[in-house]
């Protein structure tokens, strides 16, 4: 059987094609969700759930791929899911989603940093959800939701202060007077 230029030795059963496309769809939706979470510096809980769904899709892909190679004598279609995952990893590795999120949010954060009103209430600045705003050594800290604890963006017009100890904020340059911070 020939389908779109690919020669198939035997026709793949419909149930297998549905299975492999469903697995690829699940992996693709998880990957899109992870790219979105990376763009908006999203909630760590959602990231964990998306990674679990991606793990389930990976297990399904593993079984589906073996069945496709052995029983259906065809495994090419099952390469779709890993290609989606590899593409997502490459996209996140380049930093494009994070850079897009920053570009969409910088103007709003600049306006908020001008006043630096201390707050513990969640607020939206661009695409980011800022969970708290704090004044710190002549600057302003904007805490974002994250997977690994306290951190976010720091507006430090006089430069980032040196860390005083193990449990102090640590800064790395991000964009001009903006820094990323974490504990």
C-alpha cells in the first residue's frame, strides 16, 4: 500500500492509526501547554500536570511504537510524537517563549516599577501573574509564579546589590536595569 509517497508493507489497522494519532495529539497539546507555561512564567502546579500528561503520552508512544513495528510492520507514523517533543525542547532551549513573554510584559512592568507599590495580591502585568511586589535596596522585586520557589524580576536602577549570605536574594542581569532574582 502506498500513502503519500511512503510504501507500506501491510496496511496499518485503523485502531493503530487512531492510537498513534491520539498519542501524538496528546503529546502535542502537552507541548503547547509547556510552551505557554514557559512564556507566561506560569504556575508550577500546571507545569507538573503537563509533564505528567506528557509522561503518559510517552508511555503510550512506547507501547504504540513497539506494536507498530512488530504487529503492523510500520512504525514511521509513530515518530510524530517524539518529533513534537524534540521540537518543543529545541524551542524552549533557544529561549524564544521566555523572550516573547518578556517583550509582551516589559512595558507593564516598567510602569509598575516607576511607583513600586508594595502588594501581596496577585496582579497581571503583561502576560505574567505577579504574586507580590516588594521594595528592596533601592529597587523593586516582582515575584512570579514558578516551579522552583521564590523568584522573579527585579528592577534595580542602581545595579543589583551583592548577596549578603546563603539565604539572600541572588541576581543575574536580564535586560538593562532589569534582573532575574531567586533565593
